[in-house]
């Protein structure tokens, strides 16, 4: 499954420390079903947040599970950064067409 990496401008504070580096993986259909069970797709901010929780591999040294409370604590610039990477993965997945290669990008 493809992953991307990035840096949060402000960071996610965990145990009093701001973590900025993150890794996110492409979504699976299972992630979509699970996210839909938690949030109505007609509420895109909440639905995309639920998808993010499932797609985040790590933030700093933290590897999850991630919670909605963690996302809610982010500054808007950090959320936009994560959302941008989420859309990048979605777009590349649609363009790439298939294959389950373990390709990595940054």
C-alpha cells in the first residue's frame, strides 16, 4: 500500500510534545466502510476526518490508534496539510489504477 510523508506546520501535541513528521497510507474500501459507519458522507469534514484517522500511520514517534480528539486539537493549517496529502493519495490511487505495490513517496 502506498504511503506519503510530510510535516505539520504546528504539530500534534502528544504527552506535552509537538510531533510534526507524519506518514499516511492510501485508503482501502474497508476504511471507507468503517469511516461511513462513524460519520455521514454528507458531512465531508467529519467523514474525511474519520478517513484520516484510519490512514495515518504515524505522527512523530506515535503510531496510533489515532482519535477524533487528536484531530480536533490540530490547528487548521495542520488539518489542511493532512487533508492535502489525503487528496494526493486519493488522486494518485485513481490515476494509478491498480496494483498493490509497496511504493513510497514523500
